[in-house]
C-alpha cells in the first residue's frame, strides 16, 4: 500500500474517532457529528479497504479512488442533511461494489455462497461485498421513507441505526482473513463447523436485527447467545488451526474484542428489559459496546487487510496490542464522558494507527508472511445448487 493511501486512511480514521467526541464542543442538536463518526470509519475507510483488498493491487485503483471520493461525499451529504444527493450517491457506490464483486468472483448471482466446496474464506469475502452493495442500495429507499414519505415508521429503525449496518461488511472481510489463515481442514467435522459458522454469522445477524425491530426480548437473547457461542467456536478454531504467522496474535486479539462486544451486547439487551435501564447505566455500557466493536474488532481486521502485502511486521508486539486495548477499553469510553480523556484517546489512537500503518520492522525471521495467493485463494467456479 502506498504511503499516500496510508496517510489518507490515517487522517480519515483519526477524524472518525475525533467526531465521536465533538459533542463536548458542539451540541448534537446543532450538528450531530456521530453520523460522521460512523461513516468515516465504516464506509469511507472500511469500504475503500474492502475494494483495495479485493482488487489485490499494490495501489488503490481508479475504481477504488472513485469509491473513496463518493463515499466521503455520501458521508458529508448525510451529515449535512442534504438528502437528495444522499439518495443518489449510494446507488452509484453500490454499482461500483457490484462491479468489483462480479470481476473478482465471476458471477452476478452469488451461486458460490451455496456451494459446500467453495472455501469459507471466499464465502465471507463475497458476502462482505454483497452486504456492502445491498446496504448502499437500500439506503435510497430508507432515506426516502424516513425523510420524505414516512409510509411506515419503526421506533428502533432510525437513519443512524441503519447507517450502523455499514460496519457489518468489515466484520465479514475480517472473518474472511481469519479463516484464510487457518490450516486446511483434515477432517470433515472441521469443514462442517466452518460452514456452520459462516451461515450462523450471516443469517444470525440479519435475524437478530429483525428481532430488535420487533422488540422480542427472549428471541434477541437467544440469537445473541447463539452468535456469542459461534464467535467462541471461531476463536477455538483459530487458536488451534491458525497458521503461526505474525498476524495471528493481532487477529487473536481482535477476536477477543469481538467476544467482549458479544458479551456487552447481551448485557445491554438484558439491561434494556429490566428496571435498571437508566441513562446512567445503559449509556456507558452502550459506548463500551460500540468502541470495542468499531475500534477493537473491526480495526484489527482492517489493519491486517491493509498491510497484507507488507508482512512481516511487528503486529504481534505486546506493546502495540496493549496500547490497542488501553485505548479502546479505557480511554475511548471515558473520553465520551470526560473531555480530557477524549484528547488522550485521540492522541493514543493516532499513535496506534501510525504504528499499525507505517511500521516496517521485521522482528521474527522464523515467521513467514502470508502470500497474497493465500489471502485470495483460487477456487474452481462453483455450480449453483
């Protein structure tokens, strides 16, 4: 990856976190920077890296640069409430993502997702692109209904809630990288478990979202618990089947962040249906959940795919991992409520990104870098079922 793209990502990701603390300076009723906080990290940074990783080049292609420019335009239009262009831009973005997906996977309809012989990493990869393009496509009718038509309204389906969905493609591409760095399964049971994990993660999140909209308490707890069990299974598989590369320690740390995200999510559901559901208790828990999801789990995957051609790196350094955990679990949640910690969080986060993006140190010659071919395995075209 070129230093220019690394610099752009550094600025966008740092700005994204800073926007999450600007309520200390600007009242949300005047300007709600939370929307920029979500867009700049999930769609602008995450979406661009997904395009870059899929195309497999050493630099961002013209199509990738166009995606980045349009994603920033979409973020600004949504932030400034310019909803007419905000309905049109995501359609162009969805077309770009679909073009990349079809070029890489060779099929307009995702037949390979339903073929057992298709490697699970490729399934997660295609699902990430498909999820991104669908989310962008649905943005248009959701904005149209929420702002102008208001044909139907749901208390828990607000625009900002919908925009949070752009984080899911990042989770899927992170899963793709994790499964690609596991050993080839020698027994059928392992293959079945990987396949089951793919479908539970994808369908489970969709069903979970529907249960949230419907306000079904028991169903939410059941699905959230199933997702937690699946993440635990993935952690177990990666711990035992993961190839001993420099990325492993960092990605293991990322999965642990995801486990914490799952636990805080279940805790929030239980809290929301109890008599203790007050802003003093629920808001800190929700902030912890959000920060561990975005800047813990999702950041871990994004850093690895952004630097997949640069290894070996010092990403398994205990100091980097410790700084990551300190920033996400302590400084960021405290910074949301206390301005002094917000400044410390942004400074620590900026230093962390500089180390992640620009560190060129080789620290362990016995660990070989994973090659691009292993991250982009060539599989025979799958036949539709």
